[in-house]
């Protein structure tokens, strides 16, 4: 069947419609230009009327009568003066035109000369990474136009790049971490050193968003946090990373700050913690902060492998089972903790088989905090004694079912001494202080989406809970109150958080010597859920 031609009105109607739309748009623009003074005066009259109504509403009722009399007198004077109404109308129109003007501040049409030069230099630096020799229409080429590659850009008050949206060709291997790392390092060096940058790769749209991050607040002091039982605040992060905030006090001021909350207990997927850092990075401060929060609802056993007395303030406090610094005391305490974990497992299993709730002595959380266990491992190896980290295998493997939590702090130079059980079962990870990209990726599992600065204050770093995202972290300031260099205000804050002392420090006994170990029945150990 032969195809019939379309009617003329249908074949040519699109052109007529497009032409009509163009004429209507042109007429509307012309009318807007012609009637612009009238629109401005009308807008001003509306604003003056709104201001008059607002002034009348604010006037007390006992003063509205004299105000009306004054207004009527002014109108009468204007009516009696020669050319008074004409002058009043001109004055009103002038005031309306002044108040009806467009007050939106018009910014510069584009970057200035120095900013353009900076963007062109950044574009030239990206050419070796985003170009290929066989590309027929390269987006990046030496001497090319940066405006096609940079879709959006913003500068701060000193002329440095604050935000940048970069387009890159589809053949760039953005799925390879090494290729992304090279581009991120280049951008961090070219846009300004000493700042932290957040990189967001849109692999579907072939766009890279670079944002300058504001420094995290470093003045957060130790205090009581509004959390539920089983929640521990590791520190605080950016407001765009988490959907929760905590009310904190900064002196006399109150602020809402987004926290990094670590959840422990029976429902936790990351029941144990590993913190790594350099000397002076704040890992001991983190453990001290965790201990103060854990003592609100549980018991704490502390092993200070460094022997520096960082936890002497907790000795003899209510809920602190022991603070051990020597090898013998550490072995005895950790062996008792292992048997306590087994006892809890057996008790919980028996009550569940009988259809009863868990016993009360298994509900109270038990925390085992170890600072620098590698030092004790070296001493134990030299004396031919058992490695203290070997006693952590039962609490680490079955601690979640027994309501036992383990937190370990170690330094990078002794990371190879950590046992396989510690590395395998500590799924909550924290890195504090200066660290290389390789160290961050080794501890956290994935590199962060920000550039770690070369110099950071104590307690600043990164945190990752399980398989979640990497967060920037600032640990609350929890210094040792017995340190002479501690500020008096910080010392008082920490002392106010300490539990009451139930036993004199010189009369504190070590944890009870463990009884002979009993084998745990196979049915008494519940299987760990992933």
C-alpha cells in the first residue's frame, strides 16, 4: 500500500508553532523592557504599603489616635500648599522607585585574570592524566580551553579554589584506585597544600567533584554524651557524613555536632575496636574516652602495655576491675577475662536451653582495653612466657555473645606484632595522627575519599565501622588528669567524669587468679553471625 503524504498543515505546523513561540518570546521581552519603570514603581509601592502596615501593627493602641491626627494634618497641609499634591505625588513615585529597585547583588561575570590563570594551569597539569594520543576530539590538550573541562568552579576569599567540578573522558580508568590516587594527589598539590579535600567520583557521568573541607572542631572537651546503652562516641565528623547530632557544650555555648557512634553488644556487627597511630597521635586519649563512657553501664579491665601511667586516674574506681602495667598482672587479668567469657557463654547457653532470660551477671558489659600489647608480647617472648595476645582469642571470637568488648590501641611501628586474632576480629578501625595512604588503606581496608594533611592535631584522624564509609574523626579531648602539663580546666572536666573511688589506690588488688580452665562444650558456644 502506498504511503499517503501528510497534510500540509501537519507537515508545516511545527515551523509555524516555533515561529509563533519566538515572536511571543520577543514580544514579552520587549514589553518587559518598556514596562520596567512601571514594574519598579509598583514593586516599590507594594513594599511601602507593607512597611506602613507593619509600622501600624507595631504601634500601641493608645498611640494610634495621635498618629492618625498627625497624618491627617500632614495631608491637609499638603493640600493647601500650592502645587502640594503634585509635589507629594512626585515624592511618592521617587520613593517607590527607590524601594522597588532590584537589590540582588550582581557578582562578577566570570573569574578574574589571576583565577583564570590558576584554572588554566590546573587544566594543563591534568592533560597527561586525561588525554590519549589516539583521541580524535580530546577534551584535554595542551593549550586547550579549560572552560569545557571545568563545569563549575568557586574560589574562597584569598583566591584559592574552594569547589571544582571536573569533566574527564570516558576512557579514563576511574575504577582503578591507583589512577584516582594520582589525580587526587595532583589536585591537592595544585589547588593549595595544607588543606583537606573531598573527592567524589561519578563514574557514570564521568565527573569529579572536588570540595575543600573545613577543619573539624578541635575544642571538644570530654563530657557526658547523650547516648543509649551500648553506644560509644569515638569522636566527631563532618555534618554531611552522618544523619545524627549530639548536643555538646563549648564553655557556655551549646552546639549540635555530628558524632561517630560505635555500637557494641549482642546486635553489633563490629564488636571490637583497633586504633592505630604514631606516638602522640591520641590513641591513649581515645581509650581513656572509651573507658569513661563504658564505666557508665559496665566493668572495665585495663592493660597498659606501655607502662606510662596513662590510666592511673582509673585505679580503684567503681567498675574498674584492674589497671595492669606489668607482664605478670596482665597475663593473670587476661586469663581471668578469657575464663569469664567462657563462664558467660555456658551460663547464657544453659538459660536459653531452659527457656529463661540470660542471668543478671552476664548482662553487665565487660570491657577489655589494651594499650600497646606489642610491648608485653616482646617481654613475654624474651622471658619465654605466654603471649598476652593469645589470651584474647576467646574474648575476641565469642565476646559479642558473652557481652564482652575488646579495644586495642597500637602504634604503626609495632603493627606487625599484632596477632592474627586481633587483626581478624577488630572490625571497628580508627587511625589517628599523620599517616600515609598505604597505612590508611592497610588499617581501614579502603583509602579515604579525602587527602590526609601532613600535620594534624592530636586526636585527628579517620574511622571506619565494619564495611561502612570512612569518616573523618576528631576525638574529644580527654587528657590524663595526673599529667602536670594538663590544663586545669581540662583536668577538672575529666575528674568530674571519673566514677567514685571505692578502694584506695595503694590497696587495689589484682584481678583474681584464674581457676583451672574448663573446656567449653561445643554446644555451649553459639555460632557467630556474620
